C-alpha cells in the first residue's frame, strides 16, 4: 500500500493526516479460495503487521511506520474448521465421510469450536491493528455482529444476539426457534486481529448436519436465502456489510 507523502505539510497537518491514515483499511475480495491458501495469506499479512509493531517499539515516534489494516472477503469450498477450544468429536464425519462430501478439515488457531464454510457463504477476515481503532476485543466482536445485524435489517430480517453466545441470531428475543445466521471466531495478538465472521447467504445447510455447530446442539442454523424465500445477490450483500463495517469502525475503506 502506498501512503501519502508528508512533504510540505506542517506538523499539525501531519498529525491530523496520520490519524486518518491509521484508520485506512484496504479491502481485498479474494473470490473463491481454498481454505489453506486463504489462511496462509491471512497469516502473512498478520505477521507482517505484528513484526512492524515490534520494530516500532524500538524507534523514535517520528521514525515509526504506520501499520496497515485489511478487510478480506472470501468464499471457500466445503471445509470444516475447529477452533482452539473446540472438541474434535463435534465433527461427525471420518476421513471417508469428508471425502464423500468433497470437504476438508483443519484445526486452526482462532477461538471457538467447529464451524462450516462453503459455497454461498460470505466469509470476512478483518486483519486490523486495533491500536488504530480501540483496544477492546469484546467491543470488536460486538461491532462485527452489529454490521451483520444492520445488513439483515435492510432485508427486513430482525436479528440480534443471545446472551453468552457469539454470532448473530434470528428469533433471538423469544428463543422459540433461535437460528444462527452468522458465526464468529477470531484470533488477536498485540491487538492485531485475524479470522472473523461467516455469514450464510445461499448456503446448503445439510453440511451443518455433519457437525455440532460451534459446539451448540440445541439450536439451529439458517441462511438468508431461506429466510427471504429467494436467492440472495451476494455482491449486493458484500456492499452492505462493507458499508456498515466502515461506519461502525469509522474506517477509511479503500479498494485494493
């Protein structure tokens, strides 16, 4: 990423510009990408930011490099991922079963239990230096949820949270038939984030039948196309989610 030149600017102008630059987030749509490839890509960006933050600690303030932030959107082929606190038995398929469903399986370094990613799902990976925004993981998770809740409201679908559970839910208030439509799982180190959210848009929910989703066996999973009774325009949803994330985090979102 190329940052604006400071040449010819007064100190006050530089300070103001730096505050704006720190909240610049580069958006990259990775399209359809294998999970391992996307994970490696995330790790590369994540580690570069963490490394630069460590180097900055040994530099005078006027020589420190402003660390970048990224927002990645991607769609994965069928894959199950197990978080650090998850139980392997929550995957109900053996190797032969995974092969027959053309699915892969990874134990990964995010929080949470097991989840599914696949076609028709919008996966978002914010790789943010939270030192540029706020250093509060709880607030960070709530903002991710809120972006999805606001997006669903634009489709006339009421959504919200359930106490003690992450993610975005339908029928969250009455709990008569609570259904998760978006799962969250993140990693953070030195206030740099990776992994993120999985928003079901046009998803084949039968794949969730082969796991105990997020370790929760008494609540259902849903997809926006089922709630609306029609297929969803994925690009349209992407623009809405981006809009709400940019507003909530007060980020300057730029296209790669």
